[in-house]
């Protein structure tokens, strides 16, 4: 009976540690989506109200401020939408190594001028 109990406890510990890594990835996915949303909004704001930096640079700055890296920004000057893709590195404690989590977002400016 003691051997079976020890085996069950070992399996429970492995499952718990694996679950912790899955939770890290889920949390990182949420953080990556937050960074993508913020980056898309920053780029769209620069498209609607041009500033001293480009929309892509504004998106990259906000992605980095949220812990992610801007991978792509389809936000050409003169367009009415910004589509961004960001990636975030997550370190896995039990499974080892790092994984990349990718998220994308789209923001559209209102070109009609109505409130």
C-alpha cells in the first residue's frame, strides 16, 4: 500500500508542476494579447493624429512597455487601420526552456469624422 501511495503522490506532483507551466503559458497569452491590443491602438492613434514617431514605432514602443516584441505592423501612413502581431517569451519551470507566445490585434480609425 505504501508503494502505491508513493506512486500516486509522485504522479500528483508531476501533474501539479506541469499544470504550473500550462498556467504560465495561459497567463503569457493574456499578456501578449494585452500588448497587441495596446500596440494596435497606439498605431491607430498615430494614423489618426500623426505625431513625431511613425505608427510602427509607436506600436513597437507600447508592445515593449508591455513586455512583448513587435513582430509585424501593417500600419501604413494614410490607411485607416493598424494590424499588429507581437510575441512574448515565456520560461517554463518544469518542462524547461522557453516558448514563444504570439498574439495579434487590429484597430480601425474612424475616417468619417463623426463622433
